[in-house]
């Protein structure tokens, strides 16, 4: 996708909104084509097994969205829903059985797991060749070495977004706010591999705004609604908002969304909440050159990249790609 020329239809808004939905749709369309070719050329039916432990509502929604995406691209999906009382031994037995099945290409264990379950042990039990989340230590290490690996879906989706919208990475000053194993650290690795100069900030960073204001690319994944404001953003920077938070208070919605607040307040009245990222959208729009909206930005890319990773697993396991 070629770089887009931004014409601002709203004088009060300066930042271009990056359309994650359109890029995600394109990735899923490509995955669907690969799924069809794998069947036509190799009689391979790609399969993803999703494991959900407990009844966390957000996790249930995420799993449903992933299963829906499988249906859209033609991937067979299995949903293994286990009670919250499931212990580590029982979950390890299920993982072992999925590892052994040749007809299962990808295994997704939805996080977070109940506190009683050893999440690290579960992640390490997944066959690295079926680790489509990219969380297994072997894949983490291969990613760090720049070798073929399954990259975690969210940071991989951010790279796809930047590439397909023609936003330069090489030579850019990039700042990642957050150092989680799911987003922050692999995001920094992927940016380094693309020749960005990368700084990683976290809760111990001194004078956060002074650091983030130097960034051409600012990627935020900290789980704090609207935390990043105008003082954190370099004028003209590209701001990628990975956060996904529920806001239930109308006064907070007015503060965060400015001219768009009434739509968000209507959503709160209807659903009881509205989604907001880690970036204050009203303040970011006055400073940034581009930003991703929430919703409609990175979240959809995460699911699309899961589809791509599952197809990649099917190919790698059978030697169709090396």
C-alpha cells in the first residue's frame, strides 16, 4: 500500500488517523489465499486450537474474535474451554495432546491464566513449531537473533501497518513505552531489525516526556488510559497506541475525546463503557502527524497477524517454506 497524502477535513484535528482495519483486512485476505492454496496444492487444512481457561469476559471476547477471524480466512478452529478450576497438570495434558496431533498447526493459550496456573510452564510446554503467539522462549530467542521465528502478533502487526502505509522505519528515532514480553520487548527487537534507533521506556524512566518527545515513532503499550498527552509527543510524530482500556466515566470521556466526546458518551450510555488507548486522543491530535485510533487501530492487526502466523506454522511444519 502506497504512502497516503493527508488532507485534514477537520481544522481542529491535525493528526492523520491510520486505518488499522483496512490493513488488517488486507492481511486476512492474503492469509485466505494461502489457506486455499495449501488445500488445493497440498491437501492441507490449516487448524488453530484455542485454549481458554476460566470465565474472564474480556478473554472470552478475544477468543471469539479469533475464532471468527479463522472462519473468515478458512482456517479450521477448535475451542477448548476449560473451567477456572483447571490446574497446571490438567492444562499441560491438553497442551501435550495438541502438540502430538499432526492436524493442529497452531496452539493459542489465551492469557491471562488463573493465578493458580503456572503460566510460564504452560507457555514453555507449547511446541515451538505451533507457538503462533510467539511467546515460547525458543521463538523469543530466535527473534532476538534475527532468525525465522513467530513474532508476537501485536508488534508484528505494528510493523505491517508502518510498512503498508509507507511510514519509514529505517533511521527513525523510535521510542517504545512499556517493556512487556508480549508487546514492548519484541516491538523493540523488530524495530532494531529494521534499522530504527530504539529507546525503551518503563515505570522507572526518569522524565518520561523528555525521552518520548525525541521520537519520530512513539509506540505505547502500558495499560493506562489516556496517559500519553501532548507533552510526550514530538510535533509531527507517528503515534502507535497499543492500549485497550475501558472508560466508564462521562467526564473522563469529555477530557479524552474533545469534539468527538458526545459519540463516546453515547457509547457509554448504551454499553456502559467506551474503549480508549494509552494515548490521550484529543491532545495527540493537536501535536502528532499520525496516530492509530482505538478502536480501529492495532487491535484488529493483532488478530490478522495471528491468522498469518497460523498459516506460516502450517507451511513450516511441512517444509513448504524454510
